[in-house]
C-alpha cells in the first residue's frame, strides 16, 4: 500500500503477507490442541497489550475512526479517563505542541456541556491561526458572528464567539461612556441616562441565538449519550445471559457475534462512565471465551480471526513508518490503535506478547520520527517567541512615545499596523507560551488603541473649544462688515483672519458651516473695500495724467531773469503739483521726475542753498503725506534727528581740534580749512533743524 493511499477502514485493507518471523510460530500454535490454551482471565486479557505507549495518542485516534456517531468538538469536553491497563498502555503518545493562541477561559454560564467517549484530544493538527478581531468595527464583528453561526458547527466556535463578544462590548462601552459624558455635560441626571443602538440589539439577538443553539446541542447530545449508554448496558446484560442460555453452542456463538456487532454500532456514551462500561463489557467477553473453552472450535476460530486482523494492523503500521507525511501517518496510526483496542478481540495467550511487541515496535518508529520533527519545530517556535516578544515591546514603545498631534498618531497607526501584520506572519510559538503571548499581544494593541482613542477624544473636546473661538470671530466679522471706517477696520479684519488660521480644527460636522459664515462676512467687507479702492484708483490715474501734463509744462517754463518772479513761478508750479494729489503706487516714479526737473530749475536761479533744500523738502513731505505713509514719515523724522546729532558732534569735534592751533596764526591754511568746515556744518545744521520743524508740524497735523 502506498504512502498516499490510506484506506477508509483499516479492517477492509488486505495487507502484505506477514514475514515468517511474524507468522510461523503463530500458525503453528493454532494447530496445537486447545487444551494447551490456559483459561483466559481478565488479568491475562489486560496483559495482551501492555506497553509504555502513553494514552493521549489513542484518544486522538478514537476521534478519527469513521463512524456514524455524533462527535462533539474537542474544545467542549474533558479528556478521557484511564481505562484498563491493557488498553491505556496501548495508546499512541500525544506530544506538547502549540495550540491556538486565541484560546481563553470559557464562560460556562447557561451551558450544559457533556463529554462523549468519542471526543478527541487537542493536538497540533487541531491548531488554527489566531484571528485578531480588535481591528474590526462593530458592524464587521456582527458579520463575523453571523458567518460562524452559519458555516461552523455550534460546538466548535465558542472561543471565537467569546472573542467577538469581548471586542464588541469593549467598543460599545467606549461609545456608551462618551454618550454618558455628553449627557452629564448637558446637565442630565445620571439616573435618567439610558443608551442603546440598533446594532447593539442586533448583536445581542445573534449572541442569544448562539447560546440557545449551543445549549440545545448539548442537551441533545446528553440525551443521545444516555440512550447509547442504556443500549450498551442492555447488551452487557444480554451478554451475561449467554452463559446460562439453553441453546446449542452454534446458536450461542452466533448470538455472541451479533452482540459484538451491535456493541460496535451502539454509539458514544458519557465519558465519565466509559471506563466502567468498557471494563464490564470486556470482563463478560472474557467470561464468554472461558465458556467457549468447552468448545475449542469456536474459541480457536475467533482467536485466529483476531490474530489475522491484528497482523494486518501491524503490517499497515510498518508501512506508515515509511510515509513522508508524518502528521498523516500519525493520524492513521491513531485509527489503527483505536481498531486494535475497540474492534478486535484477544488472541491466544502464547501469541499475545509477540503480536503486541511487533505493533508497539512499528508505533515507536513513527513516534520517534515525529518526536524529532516536533523538536525541530520547537526550536523554530522558540525563535518565533523571541520575535513576537520584540514586536510586542515595540508596540508598547510606540504607545508611550507617540506625540500629541494628529500627524504623529496617524504615523503611529501605520507603524503599529505593520508590526501587527509582521506578528501574524511569524508563525507559532511553544505551546507553553502560546496563550500568554497571544494575550500580551492583544493587551499591547488594546493599550495602543486606548491611547489613540483618548488622544482623539481629547482632541474632540479641543475642537469644540475651537468652535466657540471661531464663532466669536464670526461675530466680530459680522459686526464690522458694514463699517465705513476702512482705515481702522481693515487691520482688524486682517487680524481676525490670521487668528482664525491659528485656532485649529473644529468638529467636522460644523466645519463647513462655520467657515462659510466667516468667509461670507469677510468677503462682504473686503468687496466693499476693494470697490472703494477701485473708485480711488480712478482718481489717482487722473492725477497721474495731470502730473505728466504738468511735467511737460515745466519743460516750457520761461525764466524772465527776475529772480523773485522766477522763484515765484517755480513755487506756483510746486503748489499746482501738490494740489493734484496722489498717483497710483506703481506710478510714483513721476515724483522723482518732478524733483529732477526742480533741481534743474533751481540750478538756473541764484538761490540760497538752504532755501532750495527746504523748498524741495516741502515737496517731499507733500508726497509722503499724500501716500498716507506714516511709516516713511516716521523714518524720515528719525533720519533728520539722527543727522542733527551727527552734525552737532562733528562741529564739536572740529572746535576741539582748533585747540591744537592756539599759537598758530588764523591765516594758516589748516586753521582756515577747519573754520570753513565748522561754518559749513553749522549751515547744514540749520537746514536739518528747519526740516525737523517742518516734519514735526506735518505729523502733528496728521495726528
């Protein structure tokens, strides 16, 4: 039989011909006189299958045997108790392997769980990848629960259902706490607070359906197991009655075989009475074989049939030792042990140790290979454990170190999601650390989500504070949008716009509405301001054209030669220039052209330098005043004051220098040069003082 082709029922498999070592003495023994067979006792039957094989492997094998019986899930029942020494020692060993990381303590409330004799044990083949439900929304959790109820046996989904329930309630309780806080903040009384949602009611309904179906399942199972127990007890009584039956041996033997057949078909029974019932049945089977001692033909035929069947199991077990898929081989070996124990009776005493030793040896080969494989897996699981612990620690670090900004938390969420994905890609960890690691991981992710939710909850409070601040700015904008005092209100409107940008976010549901209010009030004001400026700009353009015309007129200015008349004419031109008014900002270069023209005209007159400068300074002041440029007026004021101080200092320095020339004649060239510089600086000082007086007068008038 190939490694990849496993029979549905091992009893129907035709094995290879047993080796001479296995069959020679056995066949010889079958020909010996029945008198050589000693009385089969209960203790002898027990010794048939004595070995060192642990019990858990047989328990697992029992769950894999094809049967029409109803088998509860391994997670809902207890492990089988120890049977007779013969049978418990013949079981296949179950190693410690990683179990599911999702397992947690079950809530037994309202559950009527019962254990079946056919329940399977946990093994590494039953492991499943853990599923993290914490990332799902309440709606998605409901979908997951619906899918489990629809597609999975009700007795297999308890851990998943309880995990979903825990996550759903955690999310709902956060929402409940927030609603309660809002209710109390609005002045509500805690006694009057009540909160529920349609999605919560939907979940409660589904969970109630689950509990009801699960309880009904176990009630039905309990009833079925009890019925099967009654069948088996009746069969035992029927078996006991064979010893006193008044019928020929052929009829009695057929009756015995019928009882055996019905026994195998009777179904599972409660696990807590399984050992007692099986031992009682086995005891009366041995009694019947003792009874058959009176008729060796039937006894020997039965022993020979049992021997043939056990030889087939030995050959198949030897074949499984060569199979590459050890998990597959292990599962079938469990079925072989189940058949050896449950379906095949004893063999003649002189062959019992020999057949069992061969079966045990074949089992040990598979067990040793599997143990080596599990040791290799365990080393890898240890590496996985270290990697998972490192990821858990990093999640904790991110939780502790994330800054208090939306951008920082968005970045942290992406980083933690990558670590979560990496966690699930790593693989299993040692079984002894399985549950602890999984719970620690969930705790780390819950702590991160809690910190994230706390941040955004606090941010939401801040957003409501921001909303009130922005409403205040809207009120200011509304109050001043119709003002005609553009010079005063324009800086105010610009300030509240800047304040608006500094405030920060508001609740999304209010964001658009409050912005539209503020924007409308500001736009209304600035549209009016621009309209007023546009009107003023038309006037400035006309002023520019007028000044260009005046410049052209200056080119035609005729000097009469009369100093006073010519100066008067120039001053009239300056006066006309001042009366025109300001020009557009981008046309202000026309002022420089005018000043240049004046310089040329004053150059043709024999005017005092001081007078010329003051006339030009008057024109400059006029330009600055027309522009309403107080900043440049202040700068000019500061500049003149500084020049006055510098000039005074220069004069003082020059006068001090004259002290070095006390005995030098006044007509000395150097002395004459110093006096000349002193006089020039004094004249300039008078000009600066006159300018200072003028600018002070202008600024005082403006204020």
